[in-house]
C-alpha cells in the first residue's frame, strides 16, 4: 500500500482504540503522580490537573464505548457525558482557585509536578493530533471531540507547568491558582461545546 492510498475503516478504528488506550493508560498513571505532587506541594493547579486527568480517563472510556458500537444516540450520550464532566471541573476550579487567591495561600515547589506536566504536554499534543486525523478520516465527531479534550489537556499541562515554574523560580505563588483559572476557562468552553454538539 502506498502512502497515498486510503486507509480502511477497520485500520482507522483500530488506530482510534490504540490512541484512546494510550491516553487512558497515561492518565491512570498521571492521576497517581499528580495526587502525590499536589498533596506534597499543596498546589491547586496540580490538583485541578489531576481532576482533569480523571475526566480524560472518563472521556477515553466513553470514546472506547462509542467506538465499540454505532449510532447517533451513542454519539450524543458520549458527547453529553464529556460535556458535563468538563463543567463539573470548571465549577470546582472556580471555587478552589478563588479560595486560594483570597487566602493568599502559597504552594510549595514541585519538581515532580514540573517534570510530569512537561512530559504530559508533549504526549497529549501528539495524541490529540492522532485523534483529530483519525476522527476526521472516520467521520467520527466523538473521537474528534475527545481529540480536542486531549489537546486542551496539553494546553492545561503547559499552563500548569508555567505556574509551577514561575512559583519555583521567582516565587510568584499566585501563578498556581491563575493556572487553575486557565483550566477553568478551557474546561467550561469544551464542556459547553460538547453539550451543544
């Protein structure tokens, strides 16, 4: 088969399962690492990113379920579940980040958090690209939406990384909850977008 030949739907479907499986495994490990890092650093951004990883686990599970069957109803249910999960994350972060800013709570430095979010950003951007391409070729809106969720995960990892580095390098403690607000904004946008789809 030449590189210009169309890829069969079966191959694309298998690729979708592999991409979601990698995302699922990465985030299961990530939840544990982020929980340890968030607790030790007392970081709202790391805690929020850990919750985002839980949502990504749920989203990947929903997409695997959707790819296993067919039908518009299945796609609608999958998109609604993803949307609601993002709105719950946004609500949590709105409350938590505001409390941390008002209390002027200073998180500690987290080398583990910095390392994990840096690697996660690269992995998520790579997976997001694969999901977008595969979802487009399959004409599957759920896989494409979850690809955007994964892309947002990469953006969030970058935002959290920036907050952690600014706190560690120059003591900007407020960068941590501000990173939480960044996650909130993207979470709300993606949640509403998935529900409207």
